[in-house]
C-alpha cells in the first residue's frame, strides 16, 4: 500500500482542472478522429460500389447482341398457339421411313435414329 501522503498528492493531481480539460479534449479528439475515419470509409466504399456498377453497365452496354436464329419456312407462318408434341413408339417412328434402311441405336430412352444408307458424294 502507498503511504497516505502519496494518496493526497495523487488526489490533488487528478482533481486538478487542467487534467479534466486534458481528458475532455483528448476524448473529443478521439471521437472526432473516429467520425472522420468512419466517414472516409463510407465514402470509399460508396465510391467503389458506384464504380463497380458503372463498369458493369458499360460492359453490358458495349456487348454486341447475339444474332437471333431465324426460322425459314416455305409453308404458312406458324400459329401463335403452343405446339403440340405427339409421342410415338419405336414401330411408329420406323414406319415413317418406308423403303429406307434405318435403325434405333442406344439404350431405351436415349436412342438415336440412324440412316444406314450410303451417303452420296456432293457434286
């Protein structure tokens, strides 16, 4: 333990008004520095987010659009209604090609229709 004389001296120093002003100014300075740091961080993060958005918009606007596939048909234009798909079995599919050599190759569900006739060379 400290002698009582030291306690009085320490109490006198700590009770001094200049120490209180020093504490108050130090606290105010630290709070101001924290606010400045938080404000700077918010500005930098906002600027970074804005830069990312502007860059992304620029890249997306500079891309050339992909050409769309065009279906050319000799018949009348297709109706705007939904197309209907008729499911047929293997025999019905093979019957669509009478007089031609065709085969279904593969496992059921993932078969491919193959034409077994020789291909004529291009003239």
